[in-house]
C-alpha cells in the first residue's frame, strides 16, 4: 500500500511539473507575441534583421554538412 501511495504522489508531482511548464511556456509565448505586436515598425524590422543574421550564421554549417553527406552518397554510388 505504501508503494501505491508513493507512486501516486510521484505521478501527481510529475504531471503537475509538466503542466506548470506548459503554462509558463504558453504565457511566455503570449507575452512575446504581445510585445511584437506593440513594437514600432523600426523595432520589428530590427528584430527581423537580428533573427535573419542568426539564421544566416546557422546556415553555413548546415550547408557544409549537407555537402559532406552528398559527397559520401556520391562516393558510395
């Protein structure tokens, strides 16, 4: 009986933690969306340019890896 109670409390704790994390994520998403909507056009443009710069930086290593994979596939043929 003690094992059942321990398992039940553990399950409730885990589910509560997951649910709470989901609520926090949802709240952060809503706040970010509100902040973007209320931002001036200049701020929006700046944010988009910053995001673009991050994506461009991430692109080079991915293209290199893709080239390596394609070269390996070609070598196997």
